[in-house]
């Protein structure tokens, strides 16, 4: 467990610290050092020509939607900020129609951005990805996705002619904060939900295909046959486009007759998908069960893959997770190809997707196989998560790719049955969500992690203490100091009793409590705890360990707030020396430590020593960050103020 710093130096994408403003105040923030060109206002950034992230068209056969397409086009042509929502039952072709429209109008809109909208987090991640494509720079991966999404929203508000496609939106409430403020482009939403959209978008219901069109679709994909049999098969499939396409693909692949397929369909129906709103969804399940049986016969590994990934999110599943299920990557490739051939997954070079109804059907399989797959998914995902989610900046992009799958998995599991692997996933995810600036979701995960660890290991186990510490930090970050305070106090006492006063987790817990006391204004207690922690860090980890440096800066900042800058000077001087020796003179931490020391000298009236340090800080920031970066501007202002104070003094 690592300490969540409440003060310290500005760092590259990870450090939570304090920066002096020059007027006696300090700002708590998480700083990301970026190149100078990365700070242009969003309004000044132009989209690259033809920017889009559209998937390939979902089907080469697109029939019977001429009227729907015309109506959709008319809605989106109806003035600025026009919005449309395509709704209907699963498998009716909402996403297909939206994708066809977007592809047909690529020369009209720029950018066109496809957003998986099942969850608010998915929307945030997609908008952050849009920001990266609109204005990429080297350190974007180290910025919180909420910051990237905010940048993209600002860009969209200041530009015209773009199209956002929100696919599979669950509720209007998830989209209202995004669509509401954006009045300069177009919004296209697909959703199973048919109500509640009128204040955001013009609803357009998508019905099943006409019988003649359904028969035409089947015969175009599968070839000729008896029209009467095709009509019976189309009716059995409910004229549902997804079911029709999958049936045609199965018939074509296995080279059987429509009559044989119809007989199998009636003989081997799949169980109704648990959330199915009506019987049309049940016919889709029958088709998928037939496909599952065919795949299992040809590729047993394919069925294992499908059953395992039925427990993760449906979209953007990293292919490398599948390779962890077998030693032979060629066998995995062949299994994925078989699933793709039967339309059970959509395969891409780096990822694949599984329709959520396919996942539901697979999860509703034989009890023993389902339990094995669930366990396999938990272990696989837990092993794939990068370690040290608070400080491991290089692992953050991977975390963001896997977080939707973490949320999908834990949402399907009964909290009362959370095991050690699930508890570990919850603890790591809550820590990552804290550094991402999502305290509410972090609190949910941390509460579940702490409860599971206490049930599994007991209240005094080190893992339980760690989970409880993260939960206290989540409460604090969420602004619930009434819940955080007793938990921080109790957790520190338990850590000291069980682990000892100098254990790393005890030191982290003490640091958290010190930060809490600082927030509540109890600076005496905060100072005592930081002083005790610094002595322990220097004794156990050494004077130049990152945790020691952060703790030393925390203590110096507490002295600042308490009105005793003179006491902070030797701490800042020590930090500058250690940073320069360990990291070099141009490391961002070193630069900020030097600036903090200069500001402290100025507070004590020692301008002759402050000004040269300000000059070094400004020169380094201009060289590393560029002349227009906000931190460079701050350094320039501080130097100017110090020179004027010396001249006027």
C-alpha cells in the first residue's frame, strides 16, 4: 500500500502535490508536464481531415432500411444541434443503421466519433480518446481520462460540423450531461430504451424487417431455396436482422438446407436471455445456441473463450487476454476466427467484441461449465491488471482499457461470494479510480473490497487493513470527512497494533490521517504525524526514497500552512539536494523542489537567495516545458514579483 500524497512537488503524470501561487496560498493538484504545443486552447485546434473512429460496416447486406435512413437524415438535417435516437429491441439493427449513416456522410461531418455509451465511464473514455486524436501529445496517457473528456467537450463546444454516435446508451441520464451543453454539432444515439429521450433527441423506433425483405436477406447471403421454407424460417426468426444474418451465415458455413436449419432451430432452442423484453429476443438466443454447438464441435477452445469472455464487457476486449487461455497462439487465432465466422464475435486486429445477448445466452449454460468460466474470467482479468495503480504511470493506459471489463465482471458477481481474486480486483480498481478522480465509483469498489477481505481474512489481516485504508481515502476524496475520519483513526491504530509503527502500510495510514487533519485545520496534529512519518521513512527507506521525499515535502507544506516558513527551509533544501543527486537537475520533481525552496526563501524575506533559484527554475521550465506552459508562466511571474520586491525593498 502506498501513501496518497497530500503535498509535494509537481511530477510527470503521477504526483499529487502542492505548488506555490506567490500570494501565500497553495494549490493541491495532480500535475502533468506536457510539451509547450500541448497547451493551445481547444478553440485553436483544428480536426485533422477525415477524422473518425468508425468500425467497418457491420454487414455487406443492408436491406429494407431506405425509409428509416431517409427519416434519420431528415432529423439530423433539422438545424444546428439536431439529435436523433434510434431505439428498438436488441438485434433489430440500430447500430447497423447508425453505422451506415455515418459511413455515408463521412465527407459531411468532421470528426465523426463512435462512442460506446453503455456506461458513463465508457463515454468519458471515448471522449478522452477523441481528445487524444484531435490534439495528441506524448504525455496524454498520464492525464486522467476525465481531463481528456473535458478537453474534448470544450473543443466540441467551439467547433461545428461534427457528429457523435452514442452506441447502446442505457439511460438518457447518462447522455444528458454530454449532449445538453453541446449545441454546435450532431448527435446520433442508439438504445434499447424507448422512453425518456424527448428532451435530448428526436426518437425514431426501428422495427423488424418486412417479411419480403427478411427473405431477401436470407437468400442473398445463403443462396437459393424454397421460398415457402425461407418464409417459415424468416418468421421463426421474427424477421430480426441479427437473427437472419446469423442464420444465413450458419447455413452457408455448414452447407445445410433451410429446412434442416429450421428443424434444428425448433429442436434445440436456447433458453431465454434473462433480460429479454419479449419473445423476439428468444429467437436470437436459439440462433446463437445453434452456432455455439457448431463451434464447440469444430473448436472446443472457441467455446471456452466465449464462455470466459461472456463475463467481461462486450466491447473492445483485448485479444491478448484470449492468448492467456492457451499456450498455442495459433490455436487461439483459429478459435477466434471460428467465432467470428459464426458472427458470435466481431474480430479486429487488437480487440474483439461480443454482443451482450450472446454473452447472456452463454452465461446461462450448464452450471459446471458456467462456474468454471466465471472463475477463469476472474483469474484472467486479475492477472492482467498492472500493479501499483497509483504510481505506475506506464500501466494507466492498460488500466483504462481493462476498467470497463472490471466493471462488467464485478457487476455480474454476487458480493456475498467475492473470493480472494475478486477482492484483489476490487482493491486495485478502487485505487486506480481514486487517482483517476472518480471517488464515487472508487468508494463503491472499496466498500465491497473491505467487506470481502474482512469476511475472508478477518478484521486484522494486513490485506483487510489495506482495503480499509483505501476506503477511508475514498471517503475523504468524496468529501465525506465524517465517514473518513473515524476510519482513518481506527485504521492507523490497527496498523500500529498489528503491523508495528514502522511498517510501510502503517506509514501510509499515518500519512493519510495527517493529510486529513490538515484538511480539517488541525495543523498541530498533522505536523506531529508528518514529523513522525518522516523520521520513520528516513530510517527504514533512506533519505532519497520517493516516499521519503514526498513525506518531507508534505511536512514542509504543513509548516507553510501553519505560518512557519522558516521551519520548512531545511526540508526544502534537503529535498533539492536529494532530487538533484538522484534524478538530475532537469527532472520535473527537481525543478519544482527548487521552485518551492525559492518561494520559501522569499516568504522569509531572503530575496538574494530566492531570485537565483527562481531564475534556475524558469530556465529549466522553459527548456523542458516550453515558454507558454502554465508552470513556465508561474515561474516567470514568481521571478518578476521577487525582483520587484527586491527593487522596492
